[in-house]
C-alpha cells in the first residue's frame, strides 16, 4: 500500500488527532493512528478507550485501498521537521513484521508498525437522541463549566468530575450545561438550533476539552447519544465518547428560590481585590474570606494563621441588607474568571445559605452558586 500526501494538510489533521492518543496505556496498539485508505479518501482514527476520533481528509494519490497502523507521536514529530511539501507513506511486510516507509525529498524513515487487525475501534451507537448547536456559544459554555470541576478530583462520585448536558424541562428547548463539586456550581444556558428528544447525559472534562479543540473552526455541531455513548459530528470529524455512568445531582431546585438581597460589584475591582487578598489566605484556614456587607461598603478580610499575617480590602457598595458571610476565596476567584461582563450581581440571604453570582445583564446565560464557609468568622483585628 502506498499513498502520497500534502505534508501540511496531513500534519494538520494528525496533530488534531494526537490529543486522543493516551499518555499511558496497557494496550500498546493505542499508541498508533489507524489509517484507512479508500481511493483518495483517508480516515485517521485515534482511540484512548474513553473516546475515539475519526478524521476524514484527502490524499494526493493512493495505490491500493486498505488499513494500517502507524506510531502516532513518531509520525507527528517526523512530519514537523520535514521541509519538502509532499510526503509518501508506503506500507510493506518485512519478514513477519509490518513497516511504514516515510519518504520526503531526500529523507527516508522506517517505522515498525503494529498489525491493523489488533486496533480496537470504538463502535458508534445508533443514537436516538440528538441536538444541533452553534459551535462557539457551546464551546464557551463547555470551557466555563470545566473550571467549576477543577477541585472535584477528590470526590468519590465520578459524575462530579464531569458536567451534565440536560434540557431545562420538557416545555422548553433550552439546554443547560451544569457542573458542580458540591461547594460551587455553575449553570450555562445554551439554545440549540434544533433538538429532537434528549435525555440528560454526563460527560468528562476530557471529552469536553476534546470537543472544544476539535470544533475550534466549526460553525455548527451535531450531538447524538444513547445511554452509554455520545457522538459529536463536525463536518470532517466524528468523536465517539463513553458517557460517565452515574446520576448527576438534581440542581434545578437551587434556582427555584433565588435570594432577594443583592449587591452589585465591578468585576475587575472585586477580582483585583481578591487577588491581593489571596496572598494572605492559607490552606489551613480553608482559604476562608469574610465579607462584611455594610450599608455603603464591603469589607473583605482574610488571615494566614501560620504567619499571623492578615489582609483587608474595602469596596464601596450600596447594600440594603447588611450581613457577614464567609466564603472560600479560591472558589470565588474561579467563578470570577468565568465572567466576562464588567459588572456582577451577588445575591445572598443568610450566612449559612448559598451565594449566587450573575453577570449584571438582562437575561444572563450563566449563573454560579457558592456555598458559604462554615468554619466561622475570620478572627482578625478590624482596621479602623
């Protein structure tokens, strides 16, 4: 088997597929791409057992149809350093082994290959549930939801390391991407272009990152799923991914009774103050920050008990219901990193109830919830 390719086009496609190659695996053949040739069409397949990508591209010439494995990282590294715009890949049997011969200009390289029959392809399901999304808002929602799961690794419940994609209810076509680690929660509304029937699914952050990377230049994404797998279709690529098996916590109840008391803050000023305060908080105190909401000011205080250091920041606000609430500063900074708008609304009720953070715009597409820190108030001497 022999095929001639445009080097840059091939390198572009296999570089995308490389993120699906496992960093460590007990199945050596998964270190390879599986190439399937049919006329001038080439399918590039990579699989890490959690998800598989199938990329379709074109070659300049091919002598025979068939399939072969080729070491993924070696191929990418080789093509990056070749200067000739064309590359030829020829597959030959050498005694009992299979080799791939790469030629480009005066360069020639020989790679030992695994037999293509041993490559475990992931079978795409007959998916009864489907929806079509505009790619950019869907990517943006995925990226923000990923940040909320950063601290969920220690939890036993595996579904909390991922995110749920679910319809708001049966009377609405809006869908929500929700992620939580039981301390903070983010919910992002996306409006599909079209949606058939849909059941809630939970995907891992690895799958989310892969979808974002592969759809970076796409306008539209088609999602289909059954009870075990998700398919993402984007013109020239197909992702098949295993869903997380577990029921995501019911979160709609948290947004049924939103607190009425609120303050408004400039996002940059609030984030800037927290970043300065973060120097003075410590893991030993759970990164706790006390927010003392007064009628016309917000006093934020934190302490590093190990070094007896403390920090205070004061912002001007308009507050109708003064309260003192303690939260995890690290988690609040994570929430603020997701918000692009210039101003936020912070809704609250009692010190033992959750805070809600929204962009200060009409009908926002995102909402965040943060549980208070129950370790008690920050014990510092208040500055006069």
